[in-house]
């Protein structure tokens, strides 16, 4: 386990993923009934952009920094507000130093009745996660455990409604197969569950195989993909996607008409959405 998200915090891929995550959580709040958010690969919860790890590649400059700067001249649509407000509340003035991870974003959006379960396997990352999330007044359970064991142990959630965010580092060559197996198992006991799976787009055939496999047993899946067009970008990764299983009603419309066109203009990128 060599991967450290602190090298990539605030990148185009984080911004893309976190905006969609905020929209999916927001949609769950339309109903009063509680839900559970399970983050299988939680990371640290928040990241310091001034530190050497983030400074090495400065990926945040092509992600969150670009979005904030574009927003100053071309104000973002209303559905970006919660995310942008959160980032701005963690920073003072113009200087961008702190970026929220998925647990922090979810924590901000969760209500009193909702619950959150965070799994992180790396002991050092887990220790940061405990420091960053441990003092929350929301219902949060933290586990230093493997993502896929966590899915077996915690699904279906007590609340029945819920979202599972699967965001692996893809260090293992069989990560797509591991996700697929874990999803199939979860699906047996929890058909109504919502899942958001992030994936890198490096080998198109591998992605297509994963998509085909998902579509064989899931009726309702949306694949949203985002590709940077800027050749100056410091990241090795130029494209990524999220698979949304049982996506919220009308999310497709919101993404294609409002969110993705704005985000692509802000970050110099293109996007696709398919079912
Ligand atoms: C891409 S980062 C997560 C970023 C986070 N979801 C966010 O959006 O802020 C992946 C994390 O998964 C952790 N990890 C790697 N293998 C894992 C496993 N098998 N189970 C749980 N966590 C794992 C890594 O230590 C790393 O912190």
C-alpha cells in the first residue's frame, strides 16, 4: 500500500468526484427517513495543500484552484454552492491551503438522523482520519479495516437507505474484479442500495469489461466520465469516471445540462454520460 491521497488532493479527479458525491447525498436528503453513508476507502478526511506531498505535483492547481478562479469570473450554478462554500470555509481569504476529503464532505451534508461508516486500511492514514473526523457531533463509526470486508460487515445498513462510496487507489491489478465481486455480494442482500464507484480511465478495454459486468445484474447504472484536455496538467491520469448504481432520480439531467458543462469549461475538460 504505497498510495497516499495527499499527493493528489484537490486534483481534477477529486473535484469531479466530490461534486457528484455532494449531489448524490443531497438527493438522499429529499426524504426524511435516515440513510447511512459508507466510505470504503476514506483516506484522511482532509488535506493540507501547502505540505510537501501536495506541493510535489501541485495537482490541485488543475482542479480546485482552477474551479475557484473560474467561479470568480463566471459564477457556478447553484448546485455547486454547498461544495464551494465548504472549501471556502476551510480556508482563510484568498489562500487555498486546505481541501476536504470525501468523509468531510459527507459529514457536512449529513443530518442528525443519518449515519456514516468510514473504512481506511492504512494505519497512518487511519490515524489522520481519526484526528480529522473523530470529534464530529454526527453519528460516525471509524474502522481501520479492509474496504471489501467492511462492505460484507456493514451492508445492508440498519437504516435500509444508504450510499456506498467506493474509491480505491487501483494499486492492485485486479481492483475492478474485486469491486465487481463485492458489489455482486452486496446486491444479493440489498437491492435498493446506492453505490458510487470511482475508477481511473487508463485501459479502455478494462473499463468496458467492468461496465459490461455491472450492467449484467444492475438495471439502473449511470457511467459519468471526465477527461482533461489540457496537456500541461501535472497528473499522469488524464481521465476518470464514476459508476452510479441506482442513481438519484433526475441526476442524469442535472449532470448533463448543468454540472458537467460548467465543470468542463472551468477545468478545460470534456465529459460523457452513458447508461
Ligand atoms: C483514493 S484514496 C481515498 C480518497 C477519499 N475517498 C476522498 O475522496 O477523499 C484511497 C484510500 O484507500 C486506502 N486503501 C487502500 N487499500 C484499501 C483497502 N483495501 N481497504 C480500505 N482502504 C484502502 C488508501 O490508504 C487511501 O487512503
